[in-house]
C-alpha cells in the first residue's frame, strides 16, 4: 500500500532550509583554498632568505605569495635548500619549487616550467683586493661553486678550457666566505644575486660581464600539477599588468624596475673616435668605457639603446635639436653646458694634459709662446687651452676628431695638443707618437646629457643604473 502524504507549508520550509544549508556547507568545502607545498632554497638573497623576524621573504617568495592571492590558493613555503627542494619535487613530496631555478633543456626533461619570470646571467666574482679580472688568470687555481646551480654548470663547462679546479658548497654564504678568506680565488654566481650580496656588504667584486644568460622559472614534476602551473602563469600575467611584480623586484633591487623607461629604445649619440671611451673595434662595433657603461645601465634598467656615432659636435647638436635622446661622449659637465643640457651624476673624473711630439723639447706651457696648439672642438681640452692661450701667448687650431689633432702634432704643424688624460694615455699605448709633458690640470667630470627639460625618465634611469653598478662592483 502506497501512502501519499502532502507536506504542510511549515514542512516544505524545513526541507528547503535543510537543502540550502547542505548546499552551502558543500560549496564552502569546495571553495576552501587549496594549499600547495612549495620548496625553496635556504638562502639565496634577494630571491629567498630569512629576514630578522626569521620569516622567509625575497623576490621568489613574494611573487609566489602574490600569485597565490590573485588566483585564490594558498602556499606553504618550505626552505629546504636548492638540491633538496628539487629532489622533493621529483619524488612527489612537494608540489612545486621556486628557487632562482634556471630553465635549461636538461631540467625541462624532468620538470614542467611556468612562464619565465626573471632574466639572469652568470658572473664571476673575486675578493675586493684581488687582481684577477678574467678567466685566463684562473689557471691552476681553485674556484668556489654552489651545488646544482646554473652558475656551477657554467663554471664546469669552461674549467677544462681555463685550467681551474672547483670546490662545491650547499649554500651561497659558505661559497662567498671561501673566496673572501682566500681559499678560492673566485666564485660563479647569478648576476642579481651577486649584485645584491655586494650591496649588503659582501667584500667581493664582479669582474666579468653576464654569460650564459637565461630565465628563472617555477617548476613542477613533469606531467603533474597542470592546474598549478596554469594558475602560476595566470597570476604572473596579472601581477605584471597591475604593477605588483615591478614593486616586488624594486623592493629588493632598488631602482631595477623603472616603468617609465622599461621596454623602450632610446637613441644615444656619441663621438666617432674617443678611445678608450668610444671607438669602433675590428668588427666595426662601437665599444669603450662610455659604450659599455650605457649598455650596462640600459640592461640594468630594462631599456634598450641605439648608438649613433656622429662625432662630438654633431652628437651634441643632435640632442639640442631633439633628433636623438641623449649623448655620452666623454662630455665634461660645465656651467655653460648646464644652461643647455641636463646632466646625469658624474661617472668619470679626468684631467687635461698637454702632449707633444716624442722628439719635441717642449715640456712646459711657457715654451708655447708664439707657437700653434691643436685642440678638438667642444672638448674640455679645448676649453682649457683657450682659457690659458692669452697668458702663454700661443694660438689655437681646432679639429673635429682626435686622430687629425694628433696627426697635426706628429707632423710638426702644431707644437702640442691638449687632451683628457686617460684618452691621451690610451692613444700613446696604441702607438701614437706623442708624449705627455704636463700633470693633469683640473677638469670637469664627465656626464651623460639630455636636452634641458626633456627625457627626465631616461636621466633618472641612468642615475639609478649608475648607482646600482657602482654598488654591485660592476662599475670600476
């Protein structure tokens, strides 16, 4: 017998309420944020390290936390050391690893990586007092490495060629200490990590340009955690777009993130030939102190430069007319120029010297009376010569480039020339048949220049980059 019950209004409300509460409970359970176990290094500043409160912070940690917040999941950060973190992911004990891990073909065979999040390169660092400046000087010596890193891989790939031995450490601090105490002559490390360490007082200096450049990536065991990788990629895209990423990087690397110039290309004028500051090498590429400096700053600040070797005067005029963005050409900062240009912080202090033919008997300014002197238009040397020509009774003839000025002296048309000290020294080393006969006279320092009131962001980026390069030991 089938009973047919009709529910009362009150009973229907009870059933509805119970159904609603059941759905709410299950939806809350489903909505609870999933927690992922993420392995990282013990100490790899500025990417991961324990702060004074023993809380793990750094670029990697902050990026991971920011992405988790954006994508609605949680992370449990486990600082177990680089090798241990990698092995834990491979064994399935951890869900993922973020530890300044360079994406390499070998690692891609074992791991699935998220979208690359930081570009890096390997540099060699030595003790501050060391005279080692290149790989060739490592022959027969010992080099310190950190186990499992891209820097260690790079060092091992060149050790046979340069004849050095290696010793490995599980953490960066012990590796650095091995160099500062003199047990090893050098170490290899990722550039931003080395720069940060030096900024924090580490008594090392960087002596090579970044090599073996690559990208850091977040990794999971191959074929697993596809949803986590997707969330990481989506979150990374969001924090890049909303400025959080740059804020994080800027917090640890100072001025490294400069949104006003990031990704832009600036046209920079320079001299045709002013070695060692700017000159064309055998491959017809412009190199020199100025060129290396502006390129290093551009790389540090995230912008690009297009170098235009126009000649000193033409470069200056091109900036004034707005045809190019800036000029770096051994340009002295003077009061007269400040009226037309905004200058960066000084990056080099020189001094003007007088040079004569190798066979000349002229050795002082007083011997120039009645003679002709060669100068290069628009330079500190020209300014200095013109400021004393009346006192010493000589006449001045001008040239647009250094080579013609030197030639005028070597052929005997002029008795002397005035030039910046390092430039004259370099020219003589390269075989110019001149000799320096005076001590350097006081001269204004060199600066990078933009048209007055223009390209303020570029100028700020130059200053920030210069400061960072000096702090890291890359400059000088």
